[in-house]
């Protein structure tokens, strides 16, 4: 009673070609990846690089904080371990990668960039 007939449109007249359609669909995904790279991935990589350099620069006499929260003075440095004196005559062997902060022996930390 109130139904109207539906007519089919001509296919392909106004629609972009298959390759162009795919490219248009990929642009937002590429833009999201670029935004994530500059806001999340790149800063994290820089932080990790800076932390690794700080750990490699650990020397005897530096004050360190471990990942577990122990604070002590470095007494010996190996390739992958550091011996830390946490109290008088109490020394523990710590994995270098677990060090979270290092203050040089002079007591002053270089300015953060």
C-alpha cells in the first residue's frame, strides 16, 4: 500500500577504484601508527637507552637504588653484577639491570634533559 519501488544504482560510476579505496581506508591506520610512534614508542626507547647508559656508567663509590628499594654504595662492579654495601660490612650482589637510580660518588646528579 505505502511501498515504493527501489531502483538499483549504476555500479562504479561514483565509487573510487579498488586500489584507491584500499589506500583511503589505510590512511587513518597509518596516521594512528605514526601518532603512537611519536607519543609512546619513541619516548620509551629513549628512556630505556638513557637508563642503560646510566647503568653502564656505574662505578665504585656511587650511591645506588635497586628495584627492590635498597639503597647502598657500590663496592665492586662486574659485567652484569654490582656489589652494594647496604650497611656497615653488609654487602649484597645485585644484578645491574635491577638498578633504578644512580647518584655519582661526588653526590651531585647531572641535570636531566
